[in-house]
C-alpha cells in the first residue's frame, strides 16, 4: 500500500492512545447505535436493547438509530419484560418492520429465541460466557448454536455471524465490547463480569480495516475472522488488558478524519 505509515511501536501506541482519548467520550454516544441501550438502566434491558441495536447496525447511522428506536418503542421501552411475557398475538405489532434485510420475520424469531435463552440458558451473558473463558471465538460459536436451536429460517440465521465459516462477526464483537469492556468514561457499559476485556476481539469494518492496514496493524486484505484475529493480536501488544479500546481510534480516524 503506497500510503502506508511506518511508525515505531511506541509512536504507534502514542498515536492510537491519543485518538482513543479523543473519541472515547460521552459526546460519542448520541450519534452511535450504543445510544439505544444507554436509554435503559436495568441490566437485562440494556443487553437486549444493545443486542437488537448491534444486530441492525449496518447502513446509514440515522436510519439505524431510527429503526432501533422503533423496535424499543414497539416493546413499550421495556424490552426484557416484553421478551419474557409477550406471545404470538403481541408479535403482530412488528408487521411491516424492516431494516435493510432484517424484517418482521427476523424480529419475531429473535424474540422467541431470546425467550428461550432467558428461560433455559441463563440469559445473554450466560450463553456467551459459557464457552468464552479462554477464547471468545468459541463463545460466539456456542452462542450461535444456542440462538438458532429453535429452527429459524435460513434468512434469519444469516443475521447471526458464523465464525466457523470465517465471518468477521463485526456486530457481535461490537455488542460484546459494549457489554464487557470497562470504561471509566461510561461509553461502553462493562456490565458483564464473566468475560475478561482482555479476551475481546476488535470489531472490523471497512473503515477500521482501511486505517489498520495503513498503520501496519493488519496485512490480510479480506475483512474476515482471520483479519479480526490478526488485528486483535497486534492491538494486544499495545494494550494487553484492554485491546479493543483502539476500536474508538480506528473508527474515529476512518469515519471522522478520513485517514
């Protein structure tokens, strides 16, 4: 790559730490999908709102926020109570909902599956953390198996990334960052204590991938799980305890600075 930057490890860390401090601020919240779970205070409401917001987090950000807000409104802004107590008749209110390729059929399956997870698999945190003690990739795969165990259509299954088929799982890694990462400034929630932030993988998209390649943090050209692993391994050399804090730096450089 012609415009690749050659920085020493120290200079690279200093540069990314500076950008992390710049973008990891409460002012970041309002325009980001993370603003949806920030509307809630109860743990289960936060994680369910976050899961839906992360699931539809592709496309234009105003559209993501509008549709995620609509989903929460349809659940009477009590997503956990809705998940636990609603039935087939209640789900008719989602008729006509659509965000890109995520539609009413997918919403209804997600609700049914979340009911199953909270009733039988110790909730979202329990399902993810059960196999994540050493490697979150295993935990993501386990979660997918549990989430899809009540036989969705193939179109709905595509909305849960399959890391065993080398998917980058950008939205699941972002969701896990929100739930697991301890953030003194309160952008990420850090409400899941059963998974170590050191084990998180960096969400990878077009913007962060482009910046990571320019900075020499990523050489693989495809945005897949192998690239996620390569990038995260390199970020762990900069901060072993909190590697995914640099997601803020990479995203900010790519989206706001057109680095």
